[in-house]
C-alpha cells in the first residue's frame, strides 16, 4: 500500500515535466525520491497525478502535455528548496548520478549547509539543512 500524505500540512510545490513518469525515476535515482502516489499506476497510461517524497518534503509532478486540462501543468522551470539532514551525502549521490550541480556545498551565514542542482527540464533543486520557522 502506498504511503499517504494526508497527515502532512504545508506547501507542496508542483514541478512540471514533459515526461513525468521518467522524472519520477530520475528523482529516485538522483535525489533518493520515493514515489508515494502515482495515478494511474499503469505506466502505459498518461500520468494524471503524482507525489514524490524528497528529503523532508513532498512535491507533486505535473505533465506539461496537459496544459489547459488543469491549473497545475504550466511549463517550468521552477525552483524548489528541500530540507535534508545530510546534504553532503545527497550531493555525492547527485554527482554520482550525473546531475548538473549549480552551486556546490556551501555553509550559509544563516546556518544552513546546502547545494543547488538542475534537473533535465531546467528546474532548480536546492537542498539544505535550513528549516523555516513554523
């Protein structure tokens, strides 16, 4: 049974992709993402909705081919910040997966250790230890 996000609160970025099923696999390989909702589950059918846990958050994926069918499929790129406990290990994983690193590991003056990367659709993913005030 897939993990549910019903108990989560907060903002959920929507990241558009021209091939969201391939993007799920890429997020799993590059950043340790875990698909928690994929509808429909049949890989031969067009994706309608997907949620992927990345770090301590969840992102929704949209299909850019569905622009006009819903309010969530506008083409990107977008920027997403993901809170992680170990940015060094995730950075090493991303590098090993061939991810384009935009900003290497950096200690920020506000106390966060972070890096930024670009996915194959131009979206910018920043990962760091910064946790915004609740």
